[in-house]
C-alpha cells in the first residue's frame, strides 16, 4: 500500500472512531442535562459513595459538559488527537466507577450496555490518539511540552 492510500485509511478509521465517540457523548447528554431519573439515580449513587451527598447534579452536569467539550474537540480536525485523549480520560473514570463503586457493570439490568459502550469509547479514543499521534506531537511542541529534536 502506498503512503497516500495508508494516510487515507488511517484518516478514515480515525473519523469512524471519532463519529462513534461523538455519537455516544451527544446521545447521553439528553439524560445528563435534562435530569433523566436513571441518570440522576446513577450520579446519586456515585456522589453518595464518594461522600459528596447532595452534589449529584453538579457531577452529572459537569460530566456531561466535559463530554460535550470533548465531542467538539473531536470534530475539530486539527485537535482530533487531543479529543481522543479526552475520551480516554473520561471513559477511564467511567470504567473505574463501574468496576469499584456500587454501580457495578450492569446498573440498569440491561446486560451492561453502559459499561460496554464506555469500553468501546475508551478503545476508540485510543485508536484516535494513536492514529493522530503526529498531531499530538505537533500540539505538544506548540505549547512547549516537546523540544524540536523530540518530534
């Protein structure tokens, strides 16, 4: 496969992964932002377990806001790699809480769909970050995290 075809394949895979992550993040915003009872219950379980009783709404809206920001970053072509890292970060938290808190892997008794989607978004975030690693290196260089000889 020539270099141009390889770049096209990488770009296509990155965009497919991006669209999946953005879809999941945007889809669940309705539940977080509008206070769906299932979302309220989930975040109440988390905040109570963390010892932040009464702060469910702040955590729910805060999480949704971070997911919305990540979706916007992912849809910005020059920042896709950064959005991939954001998706990994957000879903690491989600996966962690599903595994160690009273939520469990299947909080809605639906076969663990939420947990499985978190794992798929984490995986897609990793794919995006790897495929857009040159973009991440250039961004790190621009903000002074890498010296020119390190790129």
